C-alpha cells in the first residue's frame, strides 16, 4: 500500500522513477574524443564480443569465432548460430554463448567438441560471460522475454526479467545468482561477489553468494554493459549508448510508447541506438543537433561510444568517449591484452585499438 502511494506521488510530482533528468558527463566521465583517436584494425559484419587468454585476442563476429592477428581476423570456426558472448577460462578453455540460448565450454578455442554444454533454465538472452573461479562460469541473461538483438523492445516494455547465473563446470548445474534485474548486461567476479551491470537501472551492483545486493555505481548517464578485468586491478566497463531526456520522457508515457511500438518501424522509435545520423527519418534532428550543418558534440546523443576505467572498488578513474559528432559508437566490448585496449564499436562494425600507456594521465579529470 505504501509503495503504491509512493509511486503515485512520484508520478504526480515527477520524482524518483518518474523524473526525466539525466546526470551530466562530469568528473571521471568528462567528455573527450579518445575513441575517435583509436586505431581501426578492421571492419566486420557483426562484431559482438572480445576475449583474451593473455596472449591472443578472440572475436565473436556473427556466427564465427576469429583470432585477431595484427590488422586481420583469422576465422577459427563457424558455429552456425550467432555468437552472443565469449570468454576465456583459466587453463586455456573457452566459453561461447550461441543465439543467447545455450553455452558451450571448450577445452581450448580450436577444440571441435565442447566438454560442457548448458541449455534450458529458460535462457533466452545470454549476452555476457566471465570466469567465476577455476571450475565455474558467470553469465548474464539480459531478458527472459526478448532475444539479445531485441534489447530496445525490453527497454520500451519496462523489462525487469534479467538474471545473473553461475554455471558449475563440474556438475553442469546452473544456479541463479540474481533475478528480476532490469536488463543484465555484463558480469565479472569481485572477490566472492558477482559485479553485475544492470542497464535499465544505469548501475553496477555487487551480488554476494547469499544473494544480498550492494550498489557499487549508480545514476550513470549511460547504459552500462560488459565488464572485463584490467591488468593492474579494477575493470574496463563499456556503455553501449547514453541516456537522453527524450527517451526518459517516452519511458514515462505508456500510451505514447505503446502506439509508437505498434505503428512505427522500430528503426525510427525514440530509443537509444548503436549508431545514428544515417536517415532523415530519425526522431532526433534539427537545430538541437546541428549548427550550420555541423553536428554539435554536446548535442543530445541518440548513439554514443564510451569505455570507463574502474578502480578496484568499482569507482570511475577516467573514461574514453566517442561523442555525438563521432563515429565509433555502440562500444559493446573492451578487453586488455599486451598493453593495448581492444574495443568493438558495434555501430559502424569496427574493431578498435588504443595503447593503454598514458591514458590515465591524459584523460583523468
């Protein structure tokens, strides 16, 4: 009863969940153009995720698993289904999520047959994998109602069916670490806990083995996604796009949102995107984006590119941006190997690389 009264008051006064304000990019998130200065290794059809064993970098591209060798990607195998997440395991193993519905674990990246297979447990949208010790694996299942590619539908429908899972590689048992998440998209080990990205809540949350949750980073101006460890402690956190007041407003107008979803091509919905600027039909145009035909870097972003360096406590140290006037948008994966930060800009379909040395000194606010 009290919760219903609180929700009504927030809706009437525009507070709490009903507010449409968006935090600014400030402090460690101060905008720059670091992503635009990154080296483009190559372009590919459908890049999705990256993984490393410390020596090699692997790429999930459509149905394929490839190894990045210099400025080319050498295909290792074709799975026949979209690869939605990959990660390297201790001892040389590789875990691969296929079509968001099953996970195969291989003894090594070139092994023909999996040593473990996980399916069922209502898995629908597996979008991130991470080691959980020597004999276990973490996974995030973004939504139980929508596939990996239908994340915009989940956002517009107010989805809160995401889960964090723990897979035992010895017993092949699947345990639910957390459920009821508003689009889980990214996970890694943080001591004994699991650090999880909850995209639609714009936060990182630590989930302990007993299920207790603790907010680590909240009120982000972006939708956080995958996490990978940094070599000297902490993590690299990607954000696949940024929040805007326009989208926040639409999320709080159910009648408009339902009509938009029923009557308009999804390509032109008022939702975040992995790329933008390619059509005159897009909902965000005009003088609020351009002056004298030039896109303003501070304009409201329909798409954006961002990687955040987190310290060991999960707090931002510095960030790497591709702003509204940039092109390397939709950063869905970032991984460190050999002194380089490899990134996927899914919007333009690029694999990028930045030298890590000097980044903190240059971009720390």
